[in-house]
C-alpha cells in the first residue's frame, strides 16, 4: 500500500529565507507520526506545506496524486487541519464552529443535512465538548476552546488528520483523551501527523520525524533506540529518553550540555 501523504524534495521559503531544505518524508495509512525538534526547526512550516497552506517547491503527494492536482474542496474533504493558536469568530456558538468542519461536504449556499448534524454530534462527543454547544466560542477557556477546534477537525471525517500543537491548553486528563482519539483515528485506517512540543506524548506515536534546522535528522519508530538518540542529540543532550514500564518518556538530563 502506498503512502497516504508524501513529501519529496520539499523546500519552503518564508520572507525570502529558505526554512525547509529538501524534505523527504512518507506517512503511511493507519499510522500516527509525531514531528518534533527544537524551536525554529521548521516543524509548523512542514505541516502547513503538507496541508497545502504555504507555497512550496518540490512535490507533495496525497493518496498517490500530486496535491496540486486536487480541487480545493476535494482536498479539504481529505485533509482535516487543526492549526496552532487559531482564532475564530468569537460570537459563534461552539456547535456552529464544529459545523464549519462540514463545509467541504455541503453544496454552495446549501444547508446542513442530517449527515452533517450527525458528524457534529459525534465529533463533540469524541472531544467531550457537547456540554457547551450553545456557548459562544469567546466565552470558553483555552482548554475548552481547543477541544471545540479539535471537534471541528474531526467533523470533517477525513482520512488525514494534521495537527499543529494540538495539546495547547489541555490539562493532563484531556491530553490522555486526545491520545485516545488519535489512536481510534488510526485504528480506523486513518493517518495522523502532529507537531508536538511534549516529547513524552510524542513518544506514544507510531513513528517520530525529528527535524533540525529545516532538515530531517531522523525518521523512525518511537521504540527504536536510534530514534531516542536522535531526539536527545537535536535537543543538545539536555533530555534523556528512557523506558518506564512499557512506555518511553523524556526526562531532563542531569548532565546538561
């Protein structure tokens, strides 16, 4: 089976400065890949290029087709996006914000159908935000708001889920809920790609893409010792990856640099 999403020779320049330098990465269906790396490594820029949100050179292939060949609405039905620190219409009710995820499935100026309402109910149940469906987005706390925006992405019901810092403002229990949501998505055959600063949470993924200075420093399994060493190296050996039971965690390295 081919890659669900693939980048070949991907280069991105921002403000005339190249920040991604020939990225080669493939993301398999039914797999969750976490992207990690120090500040300025190009993580968010890579995710935006994969989502066709910033201009790029090179090739991005979506379900074995060049991403440039996809119609906008078709691509929007296939890739669900959760961006970092997204703003929105503060007076929109939470339920209406989630319904925005159904726009790629609706006819132009058409009204929402039963399948749209069912998708919204399911997404809000998944993220446990149904209790404030009738509250304006601007009245919600940071964590509540993030769960609504995640529900909007899930409501698309797309095979690919791309998330930039999805754990922002979420407390530990809801971070665990997010992990379960991603696991269910990939269990259904979906593909998830997330940029994470929380290295321990990233180590729950199937694979880790480690970025450094706009290049892929390593791409491998989260249980692979080579992956752990790559993570430690790009963070200047200020963290240490070790096993705790059946899971790997990232801890501060007492030796520092």
